[in-house]
C-alpha cells in the first residue's frame, strides 16, 4: 500500500497494522487507529463499524496483497517448471530485501478472533496445491513452502533467531532445490524411507 496516495480505507488498514506492532495486539483501539489514520472516529466507524470488522479487513488485505505479488511473479515465470514455488520464494525475498515489517495486524486479528485463521488456512492450502500442481517435484515445493512459512512465522511472532547469513543460506539452498528438481520422486522417496526402517501408519478402513 506504499508508494501511492492512499485511500481512507487503506490508511485505516495501514494504521491498524502499524499500531498492532507498536502497542501489541491486545492494546489496539479504534480511537488510536482513527487518530493514526488522520480521521475522526466517526469516519472510521462509517467504514468499519466494529473492531472485529476492521481486523477482518486487515486479514483480507494481507492475503490480497500477497496474492497480487505472487501472481505478478508467476507471470514472469509463465509455463516454467516450479513456477509457483519459485514465485513464492521471490515474494519472500522481496519482503526481506525491502525490510517489509511482518503483518502484525494479522496477529492482532487472530488475538481478537481465532476464527480469522480460517481464510489464512484456506489461502495457504490453495497456494500449496497450486505450487504442487505446477511442480516437477512435489517434495521440493513442499519443503520450500514449509521453510518460507517457518521463517515468516518467526518474524511475525518476534522470535526470529536467524542471522542474515543463515537466512541467505536457506534461500540459496531452496533456489537450487527448485532449479534442480527433476521429475516427481515421491514414490522413490517413499521407498527409501520405508527401507530405512520407517513404516507409515496403515490407512484406516473407510
């Protein structure tokens, strides 16, 4: 939402996210959000009549912005193997390069109402499905998804213990993994794991 003149709605959502990071999700108030956005409280309530509605919009905006950035990167890799996974990695890299703050407004929304995790869970499931549908190796796309989501979650929860060189090493290894991924090797991988002594649980009868 940066780099252009923001609408009142965008200013409100940005203010909510910034304040959630500064004062903590539990202390976020509509009065403070209105003041930060440069609006009267009545102007804020006209657009978001409750704090829950505001935080629901924060979650929706976060997902929309991420999806727009992801699809733009996908377009640059049209028809390439692992295009969605590589685009996902590039979006994370862009956030990292530009020192984008973690989406603290999302954390505030989850503190207000845990049910706000549902659209995030759906989005992530759909994203992972798309990554695997466009992948030459499902394991590589799955590893990429889990590594990036793990790093983003540590940043969001303010418990990021990685140094820059460590993070760079992870990103370089993921990039190489996606570039060098061959045909889906899930069957051979399963066979190797079983040979090593692990036995998957039997499927429960339907």
